[in-house]
C-alpha cells in the first residue's frame, strides 16, 4: 500500500490504540468501532498529517481503509473525486 495507508495505520494504532492485527485494507471504520467523535478526530488528524481534507461522505462507518487511502491519494494527486 501507499504512504497514505501507512499514515492511516499509524493514526489508528497510536492515537486510537487499535491493535495492529485488527487493521487491514478491507476493514471498515465500523469494524474498528470508531464512533462519530472518533471519526471526526480521525479525519482531522489525516488532514493535518497528509494535507488534504477527508470529507465525511468518504469516511462513513462502512468505508474501508483501502477506499479512504484511494480517495486521499487521488486528492493528493489533484484529481477530482466524487462521492463513493
């Protein structure tokens, strides 16, 4: 995966204390048991670390980590990205 995924992984393990073995590209935010406040904090941390904003429509409880990674990578490349 990309460096974006590494940042996502780092935030989840270091900030939210998600065990490493529970994190994978096809895991959803719901499976990680992040509540709405945690989702908002997650999006803010991603924006601070990566420099692009993760809109709430791209970070629902049913969004996989791979989908978030792909979306953020597209934004970093300057590509217009619609809703999933």
